[in-house]
C-alpha cells in the first residue's frame, strides 16, 4: 500500500510543460479512506491522460 501511495504522490506532484501538478502530501494520502484514494487515483490518471494528449498534439 505504501508503494502505491508513494507512486501516487509522485504522479500528482510531478509538473512539467505538459502536465500540471497538484500539491498533495504523502501524509494526506496515507490518512485517506479507500474511496478517497480512489478519487486521487482517478485524478492522477486524468492528469496523465491530459499530459499524453498535449504531447501528441504538439508533435
């Protein structure tokens, strides 16, 4: 579970010219309920999809 949360924090907080970040801490996610983690996971997936779309549009 901790590895999943660490990866989730990395994805949510990573930022570059193609991806916006969300400032969320490990402690915030480790204290979440499972349904809240599902929400953050969906947000991370959406951010990655948007980033991939921007990259493909810029090529």
